[in-house]
């Protein structure tokens, strides 16, 4: 054997060894494809509004398995037109497509086209991490070749359509079609299919929920690509582009409500898997609450240095939460000021004191002095109130007279008796054991205060605030945990409280909340230095609470419960209630 032949043989042997070593280097940590095809996912939670419209989704949302034969032909056609026109011709890798993309990128001097096939994208999505490296690209190619040997082209396309991530937690075209358009994938129109086909490029950035305008622009590009491949005519592409109109999301910041509903899911539905929850949220009322709150905070609220607000609307009959705004913007601050923030309620606590007095034998007509008094060195002030000597309990509540409130607390049996009454109404305290409790020096959340007022409005029943009316998992209805309304005061005393709360609005501090043609009642509250301003009102069938203030407890400029909060209550009732 000649020397040159021996050298050639040695070169071949060592070349084979190097190639095997290189192959081992790229393949040693490859995932097992059969196992990855059956990968698990996070359970999904789908929240629906009270009327059944989609509110939000969380976790990994999958729809029904979409069979290729059941889908309109233009849906997979749109995908291939924009992502991989030679899908049915190549073997998993497309040298022609790679060369075309390289030339386009060279001419543009930047990356304007990718050369990955649908099979490579499927391999990446199913088996690999988003890491960008030569090693991952080689592994992607190896897995693409495996997929092409393991499945037919139709099977690969079907797997892709069912597994591809399309934004907003939706995996697969059926989940995305239901999420974005409210229809199953088999019923999408041509322009809807174009939008779906355009999402794999950048699902988080281009999806209709995150960026509706960008989704429409991308959909138009897909229609042009379909015309370029002859799937549709240019005229049809232009017509479909004109038809693109994504439904406006009915509520911008219902995120506080969604978070609140999801807080106890693990406890209430253990091991349930995917959940579909019908909630109590009224989308029309929610939109009114958000719009009116923002208008107030950006207008007169800004002038008065009121930076934040919270609103909660509760059905006083059963405790269903119909609207919730936990602040000005959920995107800017998801902290829920309607549920989590505990603040001094000021004079909106006084109806609890009056109820305790009624239960001790007082009546709305009973006289109480508004004269100055001092207890243990403490002397409550009446602000601008001009003393009358005596007035009825009803008038004292209507005008929120502080010295009278302290006397009413003493008439009820003192701070401990009032604290007991407050706890019975669902207020948690802690409550100071002194007469200053009459002026609202405890702490409470807006949610708890509204629920307490609901008992005045519904005849004496304490209702549990809740946000879910129906729960379904795997097409099976689940029991929804619920506490039945409990009687916490007599119907007679509830009627007296409604009468006195009506006087607050008719001729007292809450006149700004008066709604023509509706019977409403409520109570104003303002804390020291105008740090908090409240209005809690009854507008059957709802109890509605409003809070305005600042997160750092800085003072507002003369914002009282009877001004902007009462005004906001009136606007919500006028626009949001029939």
C-alpha cells in the first residue's frame, strides 16, 4: 500500500472519529423527543364576566385539538405562506430558503428574514430552550430531521398548529382563536386566520391583546404573502385587510378583580386542573367605574393633589362584586387599594356607632347634644358646624357632628360595645378602646366597609363578598364555596339606618351624591389633614364605596368625603345603573 493511500486512510479514520466526537458533543444532552411530545404544562384559569364574555386567562391555555381536516384550508395555508413556503418540498432543512434569507439579509445589511423551516420551529418549541448558540441551532437541525422521519407533513403541520405559542398564554390555534375572536379555530374567517398565522414571529409583542394595531398590521402582511403565493388574489387580500377589526376589550384594568378572584383558587378548588370560572363582574359597570375614576383623578383630583382612588360595587342582596378598581392603573400599580389597603375610615364608621345606639334602645328622633365636651383631656372638634344645642340622632348623623357622635357612642354602651357591633358587621379591627372610636380611628378596608353597609341596605343580612358564581373543570361543574347570608341586625333597625343614611344625602354632608329619580343613601368620611376621603353609599341593588387619597398618606387639598368621593358615587350611579 502506497504512502499516500495510508495517509488517506488515516485521514478518513481520524475524520470519522472527529465527526463522531462532534456529533456526540451536540447530541449528548438532546431531550428524548418521545417524552417531550407529551410534555406537561401549567393548569390554566379562564375568567368570564357575568355575561359570559372572556375577562382574562392565566397559565397555559389550550383549546380543543384542531384536526387538519376540520380547519379551513386558508389557516394552514396562511401559516406556510408567511413562515415556510417550501414546507412540503424540503426534508426538514431548506438550503434554498437559507440561501434566500442570507441574500436578503446581506442586501439589507441587517436580519430581515429567517431561514428556519416550520419543522425547525416545531423542534425548537417542543424540545429546546430559547438560547441562541451554534450548539442549539445544530440540535434544532438534528431534531428537525428526526421529526421529518417520524411524522408525515400533515402530521407535523397538525402538531405545530396545536402546540405553537400564540401569545397571552394561548397555545395552539384553537385556544388563540377562542381567546382573541371568541370562536373555535374551525370557524375563523380569512382575515382572522391571517392574524393567527402572523403571531409566531413575535407572539408576546404582536398578539391582539398586547398590541391590536400591530396584530392587524402583521395580519395584512400575511394576506400579502398569501397573495404572493397564489392562495388568494391581491384584490381579496385588500378586501380582507379592510375587514380587520378587533373587538375592544371591555375593561382596561379589571386586573385587580382577576387577582382577587384567583387568590384562593388552590384552597377552593384543590387539584382541579384547568378551570373556567364565571365571575360576578359587570363589564359595563366596570368600564364606567374605571372611566369615571380616571376622569376625576386627572381633572379635579389632580388640582386637589388626590393621586389615587379605589371603587367597589357590591350587590347588597348576595355579596356579588360587580365592579372593582383597586387604584388608578393596574399596569402601573397592581396593589389593590379596595381590598388590601387598611386605612382610617373617619366618619364613614359613624353608622356603626348609631346602630349600636339603636340596639341599646335609642331612636332616630332621640335628642343628642352637640355642645363641646372633654373626656380625659381629649376634646373632639366639630369643624365648621355651628352648634344648635340639641338635635336628633338623624340630624346629627346627617351633618356628621363629632361631639354628638361621641355622646351617641356613650349612649350605646361605650367603645367595647361599638367594637362588638363592628365585628358583627364584618369589620375586623383592631378597635381602640376609647371614645375616639366614634370618629373612625380604627382601620378598615373599602371592601369590608361596603359589605357592612350592605347589611343596612338589604334588611339586616351580612353577605360574603364573592367573585365567582360558577366553576367548571374538564367539562365538570364544581361546587363553589359560599357562605350563606347571616342576619346581624334586625330588619327594623336596618330600616332606621337606611332612613338616616338617606338624610345624609338629602340634606346633610352627602348632598353631592344625590341622584335624581333614585332613592340613595350613604355617609361621608374625611380623616385628619384630608389624608383620606370616603363615601360609602346605597343605590339599590348596589352598595358602592369610594376612597380617594395618596399611597404615601400625604394630605390632599380640602378633599372631603362630601366633595369628590360623593360626586364620583353620583356619576357611577347615573351612568352605570339602569
